């Protein structure tokens, strides 16, 4: 079942927020941006676009890992991305 970008971010925000992740909406957007290889502007301007199943599965997996606070099960590339701090 495909979901829109907005729906995926909304659902991930709820999951991350309930897990106590700070700035859950921003984190959800950053994670989806990483998975899709698109910037935040794309996510906003294409909020109603459907996400393909492979990307959605990857996004949900990363959100689950983030929710558990266990980053040992994710790819090295994502670890590098998630440790980058933007000013």
C-alpha cells in the first residue's frame, strides 16, 4: 500500500515523538529526505506524491531503528549522515 510523502512524515513523526525523539517532525523529514535522495524543498512541494514500496520499507526500517535508539543495525552510510550536525 503506497503512502504519500506527507502521510509517511506524519506517521513517522508520531512514532518518533512517542519514543521521545527531540524534534520528531524534523527528524522524520530528514530521514525521508535521506531515503529518497531529495531535499526538504522537494518533500514540501511534492507532499502528495506517493512513495514507492522499496523506499517506504527502507524509511520505516530506519524510523524503527531511530525509535529504538539502536544505530548498530543500520548502514554505515546512514550512520555518517545521521551524525552530521548542521549549523
